[in-house]
C-alpha cells in the first residue's frame, strides 16, 4: 500500500511540475505541429457532435481532398493562422501569436461567423503537447458580455498526429451553451 501511495504521489508531483513549466513558447511549438491541411473526418468519426451536419459542410464531410482546416505560419513565423472551414459560409479564422515581446502569454483572436472577435489567452495549466486550450480573455469586452461568443478553444491531436478534434465552446448570457461547434479532422494525405 505504501508503494502505491508513494508512486501516486511521485506521479502527481511530476505532473504538476510538468504543467508548471509549460510556457507560451511550448504551446506555440505544439501548435506548430498542426501546420498543414486537414479534412473533415467521415460522419462515423464525428463523435459527440452534430456540427458537421450543416448544409454548408456537406461536400466536406469525408472528402479526402478538400481542406476543412488549414494551419500555416505567417509574419515570419510570428503568427499561426488557423483557417476553419475555408470557402464555406461558416469560414472563420483564428490568429495565434505572442501577447507581448517577451511572449509571457500566447494570445488568439477568433474572427467568428457570429460577427464578433473574442480574444483568448493560452491556458498554460491545461495545455499539453496533445491538448491545447485557449480561454476567453476576461479582460476583453466580448468575453465579459452576455453576447453569444466562442469562449474556449480546444485542439486535441491523436493517432500520431493524424487526427484532430477541435472544439469551439460557446457562451451566451455569461454561461456555457449546450450546443457548441466540435469538429473531427484527419490530416490530409500528401500526394
């Protein structure tokens, strides 16, 4: 019993230390692994979501050739641009970059179909190399408002970097909405 408790305590301390050492540069590097084109996974892989059923996305679901998400570096690698659902009525762009010259925080601005631009700060405690979390910056007007807006962005990468689950969790009236946008993507295979 003592060995089990000792092992659990060691693991807990190691996990806490690992998260405590995460900084904005780590998260930027983890986001950099998302670079490239992603296609919407087939309907049977769209687990726990209905987002893919939108009429605007019918041609993208399960297509192995039409990108539904694109990550690329811009501004001499100072910013990562996420283009979600390009060339559709639901197209949105999120820009990820350092908040200041020291890069104490990683910031994101989401240009949404809800016609607002919530701003986010990377969650250093919750982010890992396979789960990147951005929380609404509560110092900004949209995040503090009653307005319907994306309040949390989560990118989860699995299957050796070949599958991506992206969640855009919305709030309205200062509380989480029951319906949010969640998409499953597969890395587009190069020809």
